[in-house]
C-alpha cells in the first residue's frame, strides 16, 4: 500500500493505492459506512473532488483533492 499527501497554496492532495496482490492487511467495517460514495460526498461538501478506480499496476487507487480555506 502507498499513501501520499501533498500540499500547495490552494489544496491538499491525498492518494492511496495498492498493487492488488494478496498479502496486505485488510479489515472490514461491518458495513456501517457508505464507502466510496460517502467519501466522495464528503469531499464535495468541502469543495473538493474524489476519484477512485483501477490503478495502473492492477490494484486500486483513491485520489482526493481538498481545498485549503483560511479564516479571515
């Protein structure tokens, strides 16, 4: 699994990916959440975006871009 967090003046970019091969840690939430739809909804509520899908190496990737807002 790879996790990357980058920040610039306007946003924070978060990327999480795996290679799709067995051997990584896995857990189950018991189905209490809303999965990717819930994550996308939360990102959009903050004015950001969330994309998820197959990765280049056969795994899965989730990418979120969230705006940085400063209080006046």
